C-alpha cells in the first residue's frame, strides 16, 4: 500500500491571514490534502518544530525582462528574477507584459510569454501595461485578453513613453468596468514632475537627490485624487500602487470611507528608506542606487505607511522590483554618462523581490508593528484574492496548491549583495539587520530553496491563468 502523502510538514505553527495553530500538513500531487494534529507515513517528512508555516509569498508587482525607452538593460530576466524571488520566500510573482507604443498588445503578450517559457523557478502570472489605448486595443485586444485570464492591467500617469491623458484614462477605465478587470494605477502627476524637473535643472540641482524633489509627494497626492475621481465617475475598482506616504494615503482613506472600491499597495522602500538615502555619501552619484518612483519620503511618511499597514488601508505589500545595474559593463547601468548630467536620466527602479518578505517580517512582525496574520494577508492571501489566484494560491487549505514558506522567527541575518540571487550588482538595503528569515520555500510540494540554496529546477515554475479579481465582488 502506497503512502497516503508525498510530504508531511510536521510540528510547525501554521499561520493564515486569520489564524495561527499547531498542526501537521499533508501534501499529495502538489496539493494540500490534509491538515491534522498528527500526520504519519508520508514518503517525505519535514520537521518544522519552532518554525512558522506560512502561505508562499506572492509578489504582485515585479518588473522582469522589461523593455526600456532609453536602451537601459534591466538586470533581471525571468530566470534570475524568479530565482531571487524563490530565495526570498516567494512562490508566485506577477510581472508586467508591457505594450510598447505603436505595437499590438496581443503581440507584446505573446513575446513576453516566449521570454518566460522554461525559465521560471516560481510560478508566474502577467499583468498587462496599456501604453497605447488605440480603438483596436480597447475594442478588441484588451477585452479578449481579459477573457483569456489577464484580469488586471496597469496604467501610468507619468513617464513620457507611458503616460495616459485624462481622456485616455477614462476610456481605459470604462473597458475595465465592462470586462470586470482590475486597474492598477501609477499615480504621479506628469506635468508637475516635468515642471519641477525643469526648475531644479535651471538652478543647477541635478544630483540624484533632486529626483525626490522633482517627484514631490504633492504630485503623487494630486494624481491619486485624480485617479480616484476617474474611478468614481466610471464606477470601476482601482489599485493605487506603490503608495509612498501620508498625503496620497489620506486620499485613499477618503475614498475608502465613502465606500469606493479603492485598493492600495505599498512597498519596502517606503518603510526602510528615506529621501536622505538619495544624498549618497555627500550628494554624490551613489544616491542613484535609491532612485525609484515614487521616491522614499521621510520619517513621518514611514510612520503613516505603518498606520496604513495596520489599519487595512493597504491590502497588499509588494516589492515593485525594478532592477537595474548600477555600473553596467556596457554603459547601460544607472551610472552612465547621461545620468551623470541630471537625475532625470537615472533609470527609475530598485531591486527588492528577494528582500521584500524579510524586511516586512523583521520591521513589522519582529518589532511588534503588525501581527503574523497580517503579514500573511499582506504578502500572500490578499494578493491572491485581488488578482484572481485565490484559493489555489495564498491559502493553507485543503485543495490549495502546496505553496509554503517555512520561517524561522528567531533567525538573525544581515542583507548583503553577496548573499542575494538577483541580477543587479547592488542592493539598496545593504547592511540592514533582519530578524526572522525564510529557511525553506516549497512550490507545489517541492522544495525549491533550502537555507538560501536554490534546489528547484529552472522551468518548474508554471504560468497561472487567473480568474476575476476579488475586488469585483
């Protein structure tokens, strides 16, 4: 008689978005099949005594192998990006299939799948990016893709090659409402940023630090309010992504208190960094390592983000992993001749997919700012629900995929570039002390990372077609 389970995880504390309890997990054919006080007779057993058994991390906002308008090379492809994600306790990531202006959205999606095929260590699913909302895209391609399981897409309110004007935003929102798709919004006011950039350059203020001044929180606040207003007019749920501080957060709270379906995401850079990091050593180019949009703010903004993480304003905690090389062997990294002339040419984005979970666990759970249950909700269960993956993903329930991360809450580590698995040549969190560390990552019942060593095979990660967002309920 064969063993009833392929794998038993025994003796750990199971943590869900709503509860924690001691129990064993039984797994067969990559799926959770049993939760009991004691499970015996499995083909393989893992002793999880003293460990937390959490749903595998779902990073719902990462950029991998993404084209750029200036030829800058992104530091992570699907292989290195998902390998890094797995090492950080993640089992699923959601990157963006980005439409390049003047091209077919469907063709962009097909090409993105070709890059991912056979390369992934974790499971993946794609958001879309709409940069060119032509009648063909809005009338045919986007509706068809949503029905094919691409049930979320992102729009930008800034960047010359991505920004949509208000009329275009409203048209895209209307399609989202009709097709029941979730719209993700990068909310920063494009004209305000251009105005501030021009003024700073005229004053000779071109160091990386001034990126934080050009991308002022006021511009983020205004765009957040405008995006909410468009969503209210069109009656469509929206996700305001990478919220950086109190001003935009209060706009979101204003909408949520009035019953609007406005969801919000924040990221590690807004609890672990401030704009002072962009000063580098002495207002030098080292500050370019921290350039991202929106930029980190100040201590009051960090405090506001923690308030929002605790009270439910933020439902999702993602990395916004957007990795570039700092040096770059061929002059395409952040430190390139054009970027040295002005902050506006520094590639926007920082690496963070591997460090997302340890930073939130250490700064949040270990320091008593959030509970373990809230950690599980923010990093796995809520993303699964909002992006149409639940309960196959993001849940430790019978019938769910056996995507599990084992955490040692007492383990202390230091983040260093040397230990990370991403493609970038630096980490903005260098030297950060961490308490609480993922010690084993399990994808569909298979251990893919153990104590920082990647054991999973490239290509084991599978593409996941998604259902309708839980925001539509």
